C-alpha cells in the first residue's frame, strides 16, 4: 500500500486559492449579464456535480462531455480501475461511463465521430446567433487530438504512407483542422467574421498514459526525443520540458488583436508565451462592462 505523503505547503496553497464556485464570475457569466448569448460546445472537465457544470457558470446552452476524454464514437469515458467517479448522485469505481450531455440531459449519438459532432453543433450555434442578431460568446473546447486515438477512415487514408502511430495522430489533427475551418467558414457565411474575436488556444503536450493506445501500452519518451515527431509525441511533454504547457500556439483573429505574429502581421501567432487567463480581465472591455472582482493583468 502506498504510504500517505503529507504536503502541508501544497495544502496551504490549495486552501488559499480561488475555487470555481457559483459566486466567482467567468467570462461566460460576465458577458451573459450584458446580453450575450453564451454557449459551450465540447469538453468541460471542470466538475461533474450540478454546481460544477457549465450551466452553473454562465452558459445558457451546452453540448459535450464532462470528463477529460471519451471514446470518439461511443462517447464512453474509461475511468482508471481504482478511480471513484460520482455522477448524478451515484458513485462508480473504475466503471466505463457514457458521457455526452446536452443542456444537462444525457444524449446518445452512438457511432458519430466526436470532432464532427462538436463542429456541427458549433456551426449551428453561430448560425442561430447570427440569425437572431444576438452578440454571442461561443466556447468550443475540442477534445481532439486527446486520447483515445480514433479517426474516420477518410482522414486515415490521407496519411496511409505513415507508420500507424504517426498516421492516426496526423488523421486526428487533420480532422480537427477541418472542424475549426467549418466554424470559421460559418462565421464568414453569416457575415459576422469581421466583427468576431476568435481566440484559439492549444493544450499541453502528448500523453504517456496507458489509455493513449487503448491496448495497455505506455509509450516511453526519452529526453533526447522531446520536441520531435515520434508517434503521438508531436510536441514536448508537459513536465519534461519547460516550454510544454506554457509556450503554445495561440492564433487570434482579426488582425490587430495581439502582438506581432510569425507572419509579420498582428494577432496571428504571437511569439510571446500566451496565458489563457488574459481573456477574462481584458475581453470584457470589448463592448461589455468589467464584472465585479476583476481587474487588468499586471
């Protein structure tokens, strides 16, 4: 049995930090207060209980999954064998759980590829908001290319010349690219692209967890391989390289919304390390009053 390791300093930090309780404003709640339609489409991963879900934190409509990852076709979350998960008042231990929800209700869309589902719902949200002539805040956290590594045949065929591990990651990334493109195309089709601020933030590096391959394999990542394409290792691993989880791609649209980017223009791919927290204290200035308890970054 693992011994109990006491961490008083970490516990003190946790006790003094901010909790995402219902009285803490979010970007969604701040914008909703001033008339924006707010919608989440994709991965939440900030809590399973009713008070922890997106509906309790400013989102008028939601669609997606609550856990950190799900099967892309069955939308089942495969929990580790010893992990306790409490959902809807029931506690499960290491049990596969179906995890797809719409406005707080469980929905079953078995067999539909998750990345395509998120793109479809996001484009619908854009279309409906534009038709209603409503300002909107749309948060679209795609799960891809998080494990498990699944992709439709049409994307795998594009990269059939690659080894399987590289092929599947390339296929998932290509599907994600098409999905983001579909949302951008809908913004343009509805005539609202030039009046919409688009922020794209990446996540941390790849995973070494057993669930990555769904066959029990845990891929070793030698230090010399960090940052090189080695199967799913397409960027450094967080915790093994100081840049990973910190220096991430963060393109923005339109031009003029950020520092000078890699293409020589403004706001495309910033060179400075981005931090997602900058959006909350700065974005309410774009046509909305600042919510109580927030201030500019120093």
